[in-house]
C-alpha cells in the first residue's frame, strides 16, 4: 500500500546520500529504518520474557544457590522448633481424641 510522507529537507538529503553510498533505494532505507524502529519498540512476547528470565537466572545460579543455602541455614533452627511445636500439638490432640469419655 503506498504511503505519502513529507520529510524535512535535511532528512531527505541524508536518506538520498545513504542510499547512493550503499547502492540501495531510498524506499529500502526507509523500510529498513521502520523495521528497526518497530523491532526496538515492540513488546516482548511471553516466550521472550521467559527465555530472558531463565537466561538471567542461569547466569546468577552461583549467587542465588549460595543465598538460598545461607537463608535455609539461618531459618533451620526456627523451622525445627516450629515442627516440634506442631508435633506436640498434634500429640496432645491425638491423646485427647483417644481418651475415653
């Protein structure tokens, strides 16, 4: 579909100079420029976002793994204590349930 476009003289001259130096038409220069603009400003697809996140995560695996181990070690005593409290509570409830009325 043809599109009519008014360009400032300086931009028109730059396009003409570029196309002459590289041996391509002015239309090809403009079409390439539009493609580059659209690619730069396009919204990433879900797949691209997923791949970027996974790639970034793979680059940082050493750091995140050591952070996760450190955090787990810090929380370990609290987790053990919490499990003991829950076991004790369950034992008390079981004892009550088994007690004859």
